[in-house]
């Protein structure tokens, strides 16, 4: 019962804090961490002891899966070079920089364990950076690079952590064993992800029931994650590859009803899991402080050094890799060098999150490895999470404004949408003429008008924003009509003219129509 109370309390705090964050204009991940820190010092309130498996096995797979579903495969493929430079190269560079720095501060601690902590704090969070990027309207390409980095860097960090811990506990580690471990992790993860995408795509295409479709979608992250981990491959890579494969083919795999239901379901799951992750990060503070055995000022000094290295390493890696790569003619022809503002913003978007905390909690006990201050290592990882979230997350909007990073051209996007919608409407009308046959002329004409109105709506978005368009007027008036219709059905139910089931069916139809009005598609 106590566990159930904690879960209910966790969800309640996530919802309430998210509402407050939107009201006061603060990013919810930052406020959730701060609220969690405050609650952690209140005895008897949400005392949750977080196990690393809860995050790595319970929370991380669905968060990565939904992020992969929403990622554009063509954009991911086009930006694969900067994504891999960040997700693989930067993670290894940061792990090495942090490990060497920590070994200088703690020479008695084995270098392998210092590298292990470097791997723990190396990967930026899959949620925080993109949440900030979308909120402040950064260009689509920067968002794609940050999303792609956060989808893959967890795998790099966890494999590096696995190798470092193996060395610390006395297992033989050489170039061959490292190569073998990394190859199994990547190749095995890709193979299982591809197989999962093929098999689950085949099943989705043959399922007509939206409830079963979405139940299978819920299971998908673990269906590929657990087998990958079982063979010591990367479950993260498997989930990401499977999510990218299914997301890219989603328009042809599921019915419209399944896609609508899945979208609503995953949005709720994503909101609750992401909020719970950041709240749980804050809730661990008191327990982590109790584990530290070193002096306060020594801990503060180590924390300042690690945070500084984490931030500086990202900046030091990013600028050279962005501009030195353009010395290669093929790269330069394909992709012109960006202005300094783009790498500057990306270099400041290095917020850490749940994977860092879960990886820190999974560090072996001192008795299992060569002796090291585990409590200090865990509090260092926690400090990096809080410092990067609060410092970089809170200041990233101001940095983007200061650097005058241009957002995507809304007019250009609207023009592209209008052009494609015009082609789509022509294709739809052509198909209508092919299959209309003996359909009533009134029905055919109505469908022609639907195609025309959608095409007109796309062109209307290019017009002046200070004048109500015909589609906007239609949506406003139709909403008023729907409200009146709902009231009639409600009174009929209350007076016994119709049963509850009839009201619910009519309400569903009217809700679907109103949801289309929100987009302006009717």
C-alpha cells in the first residue's frame, strides 16, 4: 500500500508542478528537480529509494522509443555525421577528460573507476535538451542533432561504463575485449532493432483493432530491449532502431483510429514518465548526501571540477569538429559551415538527466571493485545533473536570444505545406473520379469541396495573420453549433429520451469533428 501511495503522490506532484511551471513560464524539468530536492528534506513525504533497474529497464526504454517514433528518419540520416560525432566521439572525450581530472584529484582511486564516473556523467539527457530547444524555437536542424545525439549517446556511455567497471573489478580488459564488447553492443542492438521493426511492423499491418494495436505498441520497447540486454547487446540501440523503423513506416502500418489513439496514449505516457524522472532525480538528494564520507569542502571542490570539465569538454569538442570537418571537400560541398551561433547553442545544450543518475546508482559497491568512494561518486553525478539542468537549462533561452539564432522560416514551411497539399488534393480528386462510379452526385460534389477547402486552408496560412480567414470563421461558428448540439443530446439523456450509450457515441463523433477544427481541416 505504501508503494501505491508513493506512485499516486509522484504523479500528483508531477501534474501540479507542471501546471505551475507553465503558469510562471519556467521549464518543467528544472522546476521538478527543484521541487524534488525540497521534498527530499521533508521526512515521511515521497521517500522513494530509486533502484537503477527502475530507470534503465522501466523508464528509459519507453522514453527512447517514443522519441525515436517522433524522429524524422531522413533528417536523422542527413545529420548522421554530427550526431555520431556528439553521441560517440563527445561521450568518449568527456569520459576521458572527467576520468583524468578526477584521478588527479583522487590519485588513490583506480583510473578505471574514474573513467567509469566519466562515462556516467558524459551523456546529455534525451528529454531536457530537446524540451528546451522546442520551447524556445531553435531551428529544426539543431533540434534534430540534439535528438539524434540523445538517442544514441546513452548506448555509448553504458558500453563505456561496462568496460570501465569490468576493468575495475579485475577482469582482463584489452583492445580486443573492448572492440568485442562494443561490436556486440552495436551490431547486436541494430540486428535486434531491425528484426523487431520487421516483425512488429508485419503484425501492426494485420491488426485492425486499435486497442490491440496500442497494447502491442506499449510492449514494443521491452520486446526489443530485454532480448538485446540478454545477449549483452545494447538495448538502447535496439529500441532506437526499432522506433525509427516503425515511426518512418507508421502511415502505412496502422489504421487512422490506431494512430490517433496511439498518439494520445504515448503523449500521456511521455508526459508522466519524463516528469517522474526529473522529480525522482531531486528526491534522491538527501539519501545521496548521507552516503558521502568526505569533507564538505573537498566534495564541493571535486564537484566544481567535474561540472567545469563536463561543460568545457563539450565546448572544446564541438567547435573543432564542426569546422575542421569542412576541410574535407566532400563534406564542405554537401554541408556548408554554419555560423558560430549554431555550435555555440548546441555546446550549451548539454543537460544531464535520468540515465546519469541510474548509471551512478549502478556503480559497484567498493567491496566488489578496487576501493573507491562510491558515495562521493554518486553525489558528483547528481551534482552534474542539477547544475547542468539549472544552469544551462535556465540560461539556454537567453543564450539563444543573445546569439540571435534564427528560427525556421514559418512562411517557407507554410509555402512548402501549401504546395504539397495542393498536389495531394489534386491526387485525391483524381482518385475520386476513378472510383466514384454510380455514387450520388451530391456526395461526389461534397468530397470535391472537402479537397478544395483543405487546399485553400494551406494557402490561407500564407496570408495576413491580423484578419480572420474563411476557415477560421468556419471553425469558430462550427464550434458554437457543436456546443448547442451537445446540449440537446445532454438534455435528451437527462430526460430519458436516449440511453447513455447513444449520448456517448454522438459525443465521440462531435469531439472528433471538433479536434479537426483545432487544426482547421474542416
